[in-house]
C-alpha cells in the first residue's frame, strides 16, 4: 500500500454507538469497531444511530451527545485516536420537516457550524412518497439533506439517473462503501459506480454495523476500488475531502464528475436499451421475410 | 438543464463582478452604458421590474444581472437583485452569498421578505438569493404569492432585477417576463445559434413581454482597438477572429443593447464603433 492510501478518511454514516439500534450491542463491540476503523485509515467517524421521528423512545440529540462523550473518554483511555462526532440517520417520515424544525432533537450531522446536514435513511424497496417535496421542505428548514445509500434502494438502483435532479437541487448523495465493492450485489454496484462516475454521489461511507459483515474496513476497500477505477484524486474526494466538509459543517466544494463528463448526457445503458435494440432488430428481420 | 455541461467563465476562474477595481474597466464601462441605455428606454414607460434572461444556459445571465445591479446602485438607485433562477442559481455567487435562505423561503412563508434580503456593501445593493430549490419552480414563480411578492418589491425598491432561467424550453422566465415591465435578453456572442435566439424572442412575445433589447455578452475585444461595441442584429457571420485575447476569453464582457424589433438597433450608446462584421 502506498502512503496515499486514503489516509485520514472520514466516515459520516456509521452505527458506532451501542444499544441504540441494530448496531453494536455493548461498549466492547463499539470499541472493537472503533479500533477497526482506525486501523483501516479512518480518522473521523460521525456516529449515526437510526432515529424514527414520532416513535417512542427515540434518542434525542442530548442522549446521542452524551454517549459520544462517553465513547470519547473510553477511546482516550485506550489511546485510540479516533475522532467521534454526534449525528443520526433519520427516517424520512412524511412530516419530517416539522420534526426537524422543532429543533429539540437536533439530529444533524457532525458539528453543524455553518452548514447543517441531516442524513436521511432511504428505505430499500420504494421511495418515500413525495420524496422530492420532502427534500425541499427539509432544505427550507435550513438543513441540507444527505441521501443515504440510494444504490440499495430498488427503484433508484434501476434508474440512478433519477437522483440527478435531486442532487442538482442541493441534496448530497452518499453511497455505501460495500456497494462499490460488490457487497450488496451487482445492481447496487453498478448504480453506485454510475453515481460516483458522474459526480452525482459526493460521499462514500461505511454504514458499518459490526466488525464482521458490515465492517468499518469497507471504506478502505472502497477507496482502493475507486482509486483503481477513477484515480487517487477522485477516491480522496469521495472518502476524505467531501465527507470531511459534511462532518465539519462546511459547504461542499464544487462537484467534479470523475470522468469529466456531464451527468445528464450519459445514460447508463440498461436492460431496456437492450430490449429496444433486440426488438428493432427483430422487426427489421420480420419485415424482410 | 445541463448543469455541468460547460463551465461558465466565472467557473473557469474569472470573477463574476467586474464593477470594482481597475482590472475590468472596459467591461465596467459597458455596464454603465447599459444603465444609460435603460434610462433612455424608460423614458416612455417606467421600468421598475426587469427580467434578465437568455435563450439558453451559460450565456452569463447572472453575471449581467449582478453587474447591472451594481451599476444601477452606483447610479444612486435603490436596487434589489432577485435570484429567480430556481433551477441552477448562481446570482448569489457573484456577491459571495449562499442561497439557502431566499426567494422560495419567502414564497413558502418561512421567513419575511426583510429577513431574507441581504444588503451587499459597499454598493448598498440588496440581494434576494434563490432559497432552497423546489421540485416545481414554474409553479412557484407563477403563483399568486409571487405576484404579491413582486408587488411588495415595487413598494420598496426603485429597480428590481430578476435573474431567471433560460427562456427556451422552460416557462419560468416567460412567466416572470409577463409580470415585469421589460425583458433583457442576454446573448453570448459566438455561442448561441441564431434560431435559438429567435425562438426565445418568439416565446417572450407570446406572453406579451416587452423586450427592451439584447445584451451581447462575451464579445471578444479585438486587437484593433479598445472600444468596440458590436451590435447584434440577426448577425449571421459572427465568425471567430483569432486574436491575442482568444485563449483568455473575456470573462469581462463587452456589452451592447440592441433592438430586437425588426429594425436596426438604435445607436443609443455613446460610442457606436460597430465594425463591418457586427452590423449589417
């Protein structure tokens, strides 16, 4: 490995806090994830437990910050140099904007100094109803929505182009590291690569839940995959620079399509094109009889 | 809209504002003469709300809006520049603002107009950025709230400039043009095909907009002299003339205000050194 192997990576989607969701169950597992993160070149993690607004017993900002503080002191006593910031992965319920506006929960990512980002959990099957309107309302409340793992959503995996207008309106698109390396299947991988290639996705994150199946190490593997296909600079932008800007609450610097091509002009050739081609061929053939 | 199709000159590193400093005196002078031309055009009917648009993307609408706003403010007018391009806003960039609170926030009733408007010093110019970008821009710009908001703006400012999306293929600009006192059509020299400009004109005329004229942007200063105002009049032969300035294409535009009403342009500018190539 060369010295430039994605050092100082920032992971903005990581279920690091114990006992809050389907992530680690206790502090032991939590610390194991933190150690694995540091070993694989991650310097900063935004801890993002699942939050479902309106359901009882959801952790508020205060609870999350408190646990982050405890994790920090445990890490310090171990001499583990991982920076941990509070955050949340918020489920996009229809009245999300109202929940966010109430301010109490304060589920934004990272430090939220100047620009505040909020990570939105995307369901794996369908898009939430009126998703574009929901994103607009979140933005009206002064928050920039970060769309988590759209490539794992069945609808968007088939048509990643549908994310282009959302990204153009200012939403940040996050793809999951394991999707890029094929861990969630071929369709998710193709969609994720399409999104990073065309400068639509701006952030790669682990969405780590444990140290075995969905491990923090995925980010380094994704970095290598990206560096191989798109170059070291593109990999650093996606795994280091842009995620760091999100975690620090800074505005994102301008998008750079990894292949230098405009996003709209290229359409991913899909099954539909293939079918259309075959049909045209069949019709030509039939008419020639 | 192809957002990343082609970086605009300001994205290529040049500034959007040319009105301060020594470096772009030629362009600043062009904007001041554009201001004068507008004052002449306003003699007949008052021009309070102006729509600035272009036929296609990347012609420099926002840069023209920003610089014209500064020129008007320098002339002592109370000016509001509005980022009414809800597709691909860039007016805010000229003034180093962000766009996260602005026009759409006001239209949706989230903030009052006074809170959303930003004062830009040293010109004492007011700017209303676009606000978060909605999924239904045309609907918002055509809404009754927008109508009421324009009325409120007329009460408070002497001149309101609306920076809008391109007019061809999108209805946004036409909607606003119909509600404003005049339209400036920005045309990027050597770039926009003639039939596209004609289509833009037709679209604006269909909604009864009053087209004041064309602002010809990115005119290449030639080696033959410093002051060249090209008049654009259905010019077919804007061929490139390779010159020393070609590589550093002028982000500081040469500007001209020309008629689009079927007559040759009125020589309203003080210097009408149109060359044989530009005026026919």
